[in-house]
């Protein structure tokens, strides 16, 4: 037996390794696009989505009577295996490619074809039995299969990200409960403001994540409108009557996502606005997550010469020269993921703007940047929660000392002593280094009992009684994202 098989395409003949499930068009793409060294194998949800789309198409073609039922069954079984994670190493084209995704589509067509051939008892490369173009790609074009697959892949990935964000949100919520009545100084513009609690500070982080999770769900809804059935430019050429609504129905069944056919397929084939919207929402998530990490690094700075209000868990040595140094490496890595996502948004915007006439040729870059950012954000959320947030402790002595010596306490005296008197107390405290409470008692402006009531944690932080928080939105899998 030979170790290769001969395959032919528009350009000519090429030898293909006999054990390869990909074929000649995939080989051309590998040779033509040696760009990043990163293959679409690194986007497992895209492979899963391509197979889901091909399965829905095969079911539709069989139902409409234009694909033999036996072939449709073999293609369907092949798609199921690819969706389950088999053959990922056969998806070898570069993530950045010319041709508006044609190489990725043909990589999928060839792999599914050769798996189907084996399912039907034939040999790889026997394309007279099952053909990548005539059977697996029947009633389709890259221009409707690829963008639809990108949207389905992103829906899978966004579901994973929202789960990760929910996990981090709950970690902050647990710390908010733990630090519920730990008094500290709040700050504006890095200057002392008024007292608050550490619980309020961490509760804010949880709320921010919850809000962004909701916004991400809203953006994901835009991805459920697909152009499958549009074929080349939206006119539906070579697709039979009734194909578009029926294939959408089958895709809903295969994926579980509420996909619908776009109202105007010509518009939908060239419009990448939903990707831009998702990118902008991801940027929002990244900006706020980075802000949270900035706060964690500030609050933990020290350990002797900084804020030192909280302690982050020590996870590794921080210096090759300074003994005992420990750095906030987990927030730092999350910051960097955020910077990446923010930069990705610019590349996505430029690629979206560069579309011309009836198609955007730059969807490979759009998807690569979107999906990579989503996956990196997911890992960042789990890493921040499990390697940092859950192990944070409060430096209660330092927090108490800073509150007692802050001139911010003077603000609480305004309603009782007036702004002018409170200002004079703050000025004296600042110039002498003495505490606000000490000066008030010395001037006999209030009794110790009155002052204790005014400066109580409950009054200073407007602290409400601890209550069991209502259940947050269920850990958002596919149904709650959409």
C-alpha cells in the first residue's frame, strides 16, 4: 500500500498523506498561509460549530430530497464525531487566511467527507462516493456557512465566558460577606474621602461583573441571526426552495441556540455589525476587570510601605534578587489579558470597516481576535477567582489605624458641627497628625457617647444589616446567555 493518495483540484494534482482526513484544498491553504503558526485547531468551538452547521445542512438536504439518505446519515455521523471533539488535529489551516474563510470551510468539508467515507465503509479520498463539494457542501457557500459557524462558535464561547464571570462574581460576593463590617477609608482621586467597609468595596466588584455579564448576554442575542441559505451573496443561488427556514430549524435542534434566518440575506451576508457589538462588549468587560485588578494591586501594595489594606495570597516568589518579595502576579496577568482584548477591538473594528460590496473578506481575523479574547478572559476570570480572590485577607489593624487617623472623619461631623467647624478640625488634624476624634473631645464639641454614635461603623458607612443576598442569576450556561 502507498503512504499517499492522489487528489485533484482546480490547480492540479497533489499527493496527500493516506492517513490524513484533510485533502488537497486544505493542503493548498497550509502552503499559501504560513502566517501565524496557529491553526484553527486552537479554536475548538469553531470546529464544533462548522460540524454543527454541516450536520444541519445534511439533514435539510435529505429532507428536501436532494441528498441520498444513506449519504446524509454518514455525513451526520461524521459531524457528530467532529462535534464531540474527534479529529481536531486534522484542522490545520492557519487562523489568518485569505479567501473569506474558504480554507476553513474546505478543511471542514474534507475532514467530514473522509470520516463519512469510513463510516460508510469506503476509503479516504474516494470522493465518487462522498464528495466534499457536491455532498458535504451541498446547497451552501463559504459565504453563508462560515459566518454562521463563527456566530455559533462565539455563542458556545460566550456561554463559557459567562460561566467564568459568574464564578468570579461569586468569589467577590463571598469576600463581600466576609468583610461586611470591616471599616476602612474610601478614596477619590487617591485621596482620603469618607469611610466605607471593605465588604462594600468587594461587593461593588461583584455587581460590576454581574452587570457586564448581562450586557454580554444582550450582545450574544445579535449572533442568533444567521445568513445560512444565502449561499454566495444572499440571493440563495443553488439552494432549493424552502431551504433557509428549514436549515435554521435543524441548526436550532443541533446546537440548542435559538438561531433565526435574517430578514434580508443580502444584507446579512455583508454585515458584520454583530461581531463589532460583541467586541465592544468584551472591551467593556476587559476595561472593568482591569480596573478591579488595579484596585487589588493598590490595596495590597506594600507590605510595609504601601496601602497594605489587604493581603493577596502569595503564589510564587517575586524577585530573583530581592529576598522575600512577593508580587501581585495574578492581577497582573489579568491586566494583560484585558489589554489584549482592548487591542483586539481595534483590529476587529478595522477589519469590519474594510468589508467591500457583498462580503467581508476579513472575518477570519475578526473571529480569531474575538474568540481568543473570549477564551483568554474566561481563563483570566477563573485564575483570578481561584488563585487570588478566594485567598484574600484583610489587614484589619492597618484599616482601623487609617480610619482613626484620617481627616475624612471630619465629613461625618458636618451635620452636627457645621462645615466651618469641621474644616477647622480637619485642618488641625492634618497639621498636627492627631486624630479627629481626639480634637473634638479636647474642644468639648461633643460628648464621648455622642461622638461614638456619630463615628460608629454603621453610621459612617451607612451600613445596612447583614442579610442573606438573593440568589444571583443562575450560573449562565447556554440558556441564560440567550
